[in-house]
DNA sequence: AGCGATTAAATCGTTTGCGATATAAATACG
DNA sequence: CGTATTTATATCGCAAACGATTTAATCGCT
C-alpha cells in the first residue's frame, strides 16, 4: 500500500483549521519534506499501479476461473515447473502459510499436482498438470491484452522494470 | 496435530515424468514472446516492489501499534480530517466493505471517531481523535526512514512515479 | 405527497497475507 | 546409534481485499 496519500484536492493548500489543529507535523514545509512527499508518491504510485494491474487482470482471470495470486503462481510454474513450495515462496515472496492453501485450491481445480519428494519427505514438489499448462495458453492471451493496452515501447517497459527492481532491492537492503 | 494427511508421506516417489518435466511453455520463443515476457516482468516487478514497501514499513508500523492499511488511512485523515467513508474509499481505492471493519478497529483503539452526518444520515464522518492526531507525529519519522533507505535522487523518484502513474492510467483506460 | 430509483454504509462469504506455532522428516553431534 | 537441532510444510487466528447482497436514507419524477 502507500504512504502519504495525494488527496484529490481542489486547492492544494492546507486548510486553516488543519494548520491550527496541528494536523501537519512542523517542518514539513522544508526542503526535506519535498523528498518525504515524493517518497509518499512513489509508494502510493506503486500501490496504485499494482491495484490497477489487479483490476485489469481480474475480469480476464475470472474467465479462466482463477484469481490474481493464483495467476502469478502459475506464471512462476510456467517459467520453472516442478519447484518446491519454498522455491515458489522465494520467487513470490510468500511462505507456506500463504502458499499451501493457495496451492491446495489449484490442486482441487486440477491445475497443479502436489507431491512429496522421494529424496526428502519434508519437501512438496509442485508441478503443472496438462490442464494447468493448457491454462498457460490462456494466460498468453491475457498478456496479449495487457500489452496491447499498455501502449508503451519495449524500451520504456524495460527501463521501468529495472527501476522498480532497483527500488525493491533497496527496500530489502534497507529493511535489514 | 497431524498434518491432516494432505499428501502421502511415505510412498511419495517422484515419477520420471515429474523429474524430466519441461520448464517452458511451447511456442513462446517467438518475438511476441519477448513482449509477453516483458509484460509479465512489469506486472511482477510492480508486485515485488509493492511487497517490498509492505515489508519495509511493517516493523515501523508495529512500533506504532497499527497495521499498514490503518497507517495509510490515518495518513489520509491527517491530510484531510472529517471525511466520509466513501471519500476515504475514493482516495485509497477501497470501499465500505473493506473500510468499515478497519475504521471500527481504529475507533476501538481510540484513534478515530465515527459519526453519522446530521445532514445525511446515510453518511458516516470519520475524524481523528487527539490520540489519533498524536500518532501522526510518529508518521514523519517513518517516512524519514523510508527516504533514507531508498537512496535515490529526487529526479529518479519523480521519473519513476510518472512512469508508474502512466502505466496505472493506461491500465485503467484499457480496462474499460 | 407517494413511490421507485439511487446512494452510503454495513454485512456476508471467500481468498489472500502473515505472525506464531505445530508437526514431521532430516541432520548434527555426543 | 539415539537424541537435540534444524528444516520444510502445514495449521491457526486475525486483518485485509473484494464481489455480492442488504439496509436505510435520500432523491427524482409524476
């Protein structure tokens, strides 16, 4: 989600009431506040873009009978099949507490198989069924819609992806 | 408690089919696949960055005793107090089904008041309590941490925000 | 004024996300 | 060996997101 939220305001000024109520921390008119505000916008911009992807994909997902996280999970499996739950978790930044129920639903839908590894009975290997792989074709359709809708050059998209990954890595690094 | 026997624990041998199971969907080597892959990368990069912001803020939020969505809601109220539920929803891209329970929790914590409008009994006006406003002081601290962690120039951030907003707008436009 | 349509919030059911904990298998070590 | 520790997954409980529906108040139209 996001930080300081750019409210849809008619006039961008703070009301007198807000000012005297101390609703805004002192020193937020400073130059540093500009950076803080920008950060807020970045955070919120990412939240909004993610939300927009969610909403955009949802009706297309619905036709395929899956949800957005399920779609992301299938994408990860399309790239590399036969992963362990923890591998998927590393890719998707999720853990078994989230993935196990999700994968069980995908299994019930007949899209993936869940099977204990023979070498290490603790591990569960997730692999796509024929049906799950077939759904991948539909996913390519979905993506075609998305790409057409975006109307961005490949270079622009590539640059954007790099910047986002940079932000993500910095946040991970800073969070330790 | 037993693991609810989700999977056979003892006879689990990996089939040959599983071992050799292919990793890439057929027919995705084309030039078009490049674009499709990029799209999924963009979608995934936004997903990752959003997760990273979430994880980064969580420990800071915990010190304030609130969750991330609650924090954002308070931020929106700090910028403009006394909003209706639907105003908050417009800002945050949420609706009453999500906001009502969240606001009730904030009310129980003594951070906001919920009051039916006298003019229109359908509307509920949300306003910060003194305690809720006081919590706003800690919020600038949180933002400062975020900015320091990012280590990005204002120009880079600004450009990224513009690109993300562009993507968001295009997705909204394309989704109709 | 009367009544159907619209609007705002709340409620319900399902999925997701996550911290904390439990369970079972594998590993380390004494 | 056998037992303590670690590892992988699963379970539990709560918060959140959201589609669908409900309830109550207001609006619009005749």
